[in-house]
C-alpha cells in the first residue's frame, strides 16, 4: 500500500490556522491551489474565498472556473489553470454543493430576476440567504427591493429556512 505523500511546505503555509486541508494541486504557470474545509486558496489568481461565496463551479481539464459572489458587486468569474488536478475539482464541487440548502429564481422584469440561495456556513452552521440579481435588475430600486423582500419571506416560509 502506498502511503499518501505529505503536502509540501508551500501548501501547508496556505492553510489557515484551525482549518483542515482537503486537497491541493499545482496551478499553472506556477503556484498551488489549496482546498480546506472552509475555503479555496489560489494565490496566483489572488483567490482566497469561502465556499459559501462560490455560486458555481465548472471543470474542463485543466480549467477550473469559479463564479464568486460578492455582496456589493455582480458575481465575478475566476479561472484557475490546474496542473495534475487529481481530486481537487471534486472536492471543490462537493464543498460548494454542501453549503447550498436551496435556491429559487424569482422573475422580476420579464425573464430577468433574482436568484435566492439559502446557504449554510460550515464554520458557524449559520443559515443565510444570498440574492444574485440578473444583469439589468437594479437592486437599489425601491420597487425591486420590495418585490425581492416579499419573495424572500415567501421562500423562507416555503422552505423553512
């Protein structure tokens, strides 16, 4: 039986105190990508993001594409080129999906609307809702806010979250 190799120092340095390393691999052109029980860290693309902030994951070897949610800005796409990915893409997908309790799309203006996602923070077990607006929907518009608030309350009641 082959024993698992110990991660190199460069990998261990990227694991925050109190977190558990779940997987890692090299990234191209240089560097490493680390997955812990709470986040993904990829210094080469300036990424250190908690699982609850990732909306979507796509894997097409060697490209790992993450859609990252930001409270004050539209979602951003981060692309990481992996070298010898191993199980890292599966670990990333599993961690993102594990934090997602439910999602619900609410049309607001024609086919455009808001996606409401109930997430559970693995670090605190706290449940919270994210609002992801389609391009062209203004979350600062009072009428939009009122519709979304009503839809969010209905979703909370319906899903018990």
